[in-house]
């Protein structure tokens, strides 16, 4: 039996199928799947607290399809997902994901009442009935208040006046039948209906347009002007537009360009130092630049802002398990009253941060970190650029002479390409350096030192 | 401050369910509320409210769309080509292939550079993930995955691990080692689990978090150590095909593009969809964020480029919230599937299904050059971290590393499809 493609696979969209010649063949297969002897294995399953009858698992469905269709696993998966997307089978657990999962996820066959081929357009009146039902169920009124008042009810009444009698009649029947149904059936019916509506009435939400309108925007002249300025500023630093000094390693097979721009080089290149002046982001992203900035801050005795920013970054991007201990250390070092590296932020931010630290999470320091970053960006960064520290490094920076290899030399270069240092080794070295720096800057334990001196005496 | 990510994320009790979690600040009919991401989703899926009909909501939707276009129009006081008039024209660009990496047995689907600017990881349809030192052409590691079609791979920022995923619906992390003979599969760590294929993955600023996009219509942020889902991003109504992280000061933003013809910009902290761009063409195959920063310390922003299965690349200004350029040419008939910017953002490299890579001048909107060489469609192009080279992965089982050639006196010669351009190069 060849596979029937009813639509464009690969999209979770819901193409319309009404009137399709394939749907009847599809339904014949779905009927076969429900056969008690040769169909998909079904059983009773516990879902939350109710027991649901005639439940099938995703893996069983896919196995049945494989045996029937004798085709590749990808085709089988696609077909299974189509059955769910079109509403012949609905998921019991994850209502919104209309896919067939190849595991023990639970599904049920949709009752023929709700099959797409029943050729009814999901009418508003049905939706009204569902809403009405939903309203009754959620406010749990008894039969006595079936025709109870309430603004919701009267709005619905006005909206669907012309069909009102029909709706009330339908709703009453459903309500009675609902009450009579045993709890598991009600859960099942609820799932069936919800599944039907998810397939046939995608949620209409204008919320996102509202957000888009309220979002702050900038004039094109400002942002496009900024773009043009950025591109022009970085032009000489772009290896596709200006030559690298001394040479592009890929072109000459000589990696001096990389070795003179490493993380811990003593004397950086002029281009590198120039790039630090473009923005605080550039300065901090280049760890060599950050070191230079730290030297400046040390002279000004204001290193705590950057230290706090670094600690907050580590908290944000660190592992989940280390968060609590990091948050504690940060509080003790930077935020507690009388802390050794107390940062000077406004009272409101401090209050919010300290309160948030009671239940630390990844972004608890966001407000404080942003405040500190903006402070550095608007003030400290510009003072750094005018400082003797920066002017000094600008003077010391080297400008490598461009390479001028002969063809023979280029041949030789190609034969002996340098291996460089493996990133794992570099990372290990960095970790060692960090540990050393942390140890060096740890607050001195005066008591321990005094007792040591006493012991030595 | 127009950069959305500078708005500090609020954390506290959700106004709807009361649970403490990162909150999204959204507007309901100009009234601001703070809900957690779960309640926002619930609200988006709620049925009709009192007084609402499907027809009335549709009308409201149309009027909101019109209002949004009006708001955007008010701020479009200049076009990109006008701004670009003052910028000098680019000279002819000669780009040469420096390395051809051969070793995969089937289509190469994805690649990513290491921060050390010379190593890269690539994954292919035969289930193999190879770590190369592209400078010396050494294959350092090769891992065989049980599932074929490894759709995505990423190199960790520290250079100590790689992540890969695909049709197995998972994304796994492999720690690398200095010992070439070590079996990396033994140390494999399964991090991400989706209900459909994983189409894209990337590490954030550290090795500890992984961002994935999937065919199940969601993106997700994972804690690598525990495998825990930190945040999920719902908003696409179809498969998400690609994602890209923004190199911004706060590092909180990323963009994703999907089969629903939308590119969504997300705030990683709250899961909120902060911006969205729609096209009316086919699926969005790739999105890419380039960062630009004005020297004025009070302003910073992002530009985004995306493209569609159609032979057009679109350029969006995130701050002005509009499309500012379309890169297309009548002679280009096949769709593009991958894109990346050069370091300054002036050049846009786009890989197409007609086996070529086109170079666009982002400001002037013109095509600067065409790169030939691959014998099948180009699946991925990426510029190296220091901008010195471009790597392209292709369905012809190879990867090519290219860089700019500084020789002057360049004439171009090539014969292709009946048209003849002269090209000659020596270095």
C-alpha cells in the first residue's frame, strides 16, 4: 500500500484538507488502525488521577504503520505526524504539539464526529457552545443556574442572538450528558474537544502586535547613520577590506599575525590598541584590553565596578549548580554593608538586588550589573582613553612591517605551517592564572595572620 | 536607551499565577502587565473573551497591523542607499581558496569556527563530526554519531568541547581532548531534548549554556552540566530553521528564523519575543545578526539579515524596526541558504543553491563578487572570529577556506554558463 501524501511535510502548519480525494483512503486506514484484532494495541492508562480507556502510545502507532506500509522510518514518522496534524489522532498530554512522538506518549483516536471529512466548517455557533460550556464548567454552577445571569452570558447572548435558541439547546444537552458521563469519559471528551479546536481554530492573538506598537523605535536616519559610521570605523580592521599586518596567515602560511595578537602578549599591536578605543564593549571583549583597563582602574582605586561586572557575568553564564555559592560570595564581597569591595549603586537598585539575592537566580544581578556597566561606559571609559595608562600603551604598541615573501619562501612556509598552541592547553593556562589572581586578591584574614605571628614569636 | 536588552529583566511574582520567575513586560491594550512566560502563552491561547468574535479579532488584527506600519513609517526618514552615498565604493575584491578540507563521506551540513581562529568543527549527513585544524589541514578528532543527518554543530567558546545534533531530536556535547586516539563518544553528554529535529545550536558566552532551535517550533536554552531546560521560546508557528546570537553588550538577545516566514528576536532571560519580522516569501533558512555601535556612548544597536528560500537576502534594522535593503539580482534564480557578515559588516557573504557564494556590499546593495568552486549547493558560510577567512561547507562533501588576496593588477577570467569574465590571480 503506497504512502499517501496529503500535504507539505516539514511544516507544523495546518493545510486545509476538505474535499481532498485522499481523505477517504486516509480514513479507511484510520478505521483499520482501530480494529480490535489487527489494529494498534490500545489499553487503559492513568492520566493524572483518572483512568482513560482506549489509549494508544506513539511508538505502537508508528510500529503499526511500519508493518502496514513497509517503508522508511522517516516516511512512517511523517505519516504519523500527519494523522495528528489533521486531527484523526490527538495527544492526551501535550495538546499543543501536534506531532506523533516515537515514544510512550499517549494518544487517542478522535471520534468520527470530529473528523475533518464530516465537512462541517467549524462554525462560530459551535465555538459559542464550547465557550458556554467552558464558562459553566469553570464556574461550576448547578443545573439551577443553567440560565444564570452574568456579563459574560449576556455578551454571548447579544453576540449570537440569532442562533441563541439552538445554542442553549445544544449546551443544555451537552451539559446534561456531561454530568451523566463518568469522570474518565468527561476527561476524554474534554481532550477530544480541545484537540478538535486546536486543529481547527488556531488561537487569534493580537497581543504581539500591541507589543510591537508599544516598543520604542528609533528614526532611520539615526540608526542607519550609526550603521554607516560603524562600518566606516571598522573598515581598516576588516581583513577582507584592508591588509593584515604583517600578513594574513591564510595567504602567506605564516602565523605571526596570530602570535603577535595573543591573549597575554606584552606589547599589543597599534591596530589592536586602536580598536579598544571604539567602545567599552570592544575594550572588555579583548581580554588584553581588559587587563590594561584594570591597570588604569587600579591606579584610580576604582576596580570594584569591573570586578563586580565580571563576577555578575560568571553568575549569568555559569552552571546552575554553582549559582547559590557565587551569589553568596558576590553579596559578601560587593553588596553587603561594609563589604571589602562595596560598589556604589543607587539605593533602589541595591534594595532590589539584595532582596532578589534571597532567592538567587541567574539574572538576579541584572539591574545592578547594567547600572555598573553604564557607569563605566559613560564615564570611566572616557577617562581611561585620556589617561596616561592608555597613552602609554598607544606609544609602546608596535606596527609590524608587512611581509614580503618570495615565491620560494612562500613554498617553504606552506611546508612548515606552525601548529600553534592547542586551545585546551591555553584554557588550562588561563584557569591557572585566574586561580592565582583570585588567591592574590582575597581579603587578608587578619586573625590568622596575627596568630601565625604569635606562633612564630 | 533603545537596545531592548538594556531593559533590566524584572523578576518577581507573576501577576497571574503568583509564582516567582523572570517576568515578561507586555502590553494589553496599552496597559502594562507582568506575566511569567507560561502565563503569557496561556493567555495567547485563550479562547474568545466577552464581546469578542473571530471576525472582530480579525478586524482588530488588521487595524493593529496598519497602526504598526504607520508607526514604522513615521520614523523612516531616510533610506539606506541615501546614507550609503557618502560612503566610498569598494574596489574589486579578489578572494582565493586557501584550503580545501576533504574527509567527509557525504554532504557537509554545518560548520563552526573555534575562537582560536584556525580550528573548526563540521558535521555531515553520514553521521560524522570532524574537528579540523584548518590551518595545517590536520583532522584532530572524528566522532561517529548513531544518527545520520547531523544538521548542526557548534564549537564551545573555550575550545574544549563541541556540540552537535540533528534528526535524533537531541543535541549532545562532546568534551575534546589532547589525545587524538581517545574515544570521544564515551564522554558524550546529552543536553537538549526536543520533540522534533534540532536545526541549529550555539553556545552562549560560556561552555555552560547551549541554545538550540528545533523543528518542533521552539528554541530552548539549556544548562549543559545538568541538562536542565532553563528557558524555552515559543512564538514560531512552524519549524525553526536557524538561530544566531547577538554579540551585544549584554549578550541577552538572539534571533531565530523559521518556516512560518518570520524572524523573531528574543530576550534570553524571560523568553519574551521582543521583535518580529515577516516576509511573504518562502521559509527563512538562515538569520544572522551583525552588531553595530555608534561612537556616541548612549546608543547601540543591532542589524539583522535573513533570507528566504527565494533568491533574496533581506536586511533589517532592529532599532528602527524595519526592512532597509533587499539584496537580489535578476541573474540569481536559486535561493540562498546561508549568510554571514565580514568583520566590519560591509560585506555580506551568501551561499546559494546554485553552488556559488555571492558577495554583497551591505550599504550600497550591489553585488561585489561571485565565488565559484563548490560542486554542489553551499550549506553554510562562516567568517572566522578575527575576520581573516571565510569557510564554506557544501553538499559536495568538502569545506573551503577562503581569504582576501592583496595582489593588485587583478584581471578576472572565468567561463560559466555562456558569460565570460576575465579573472587572473597569483597569490
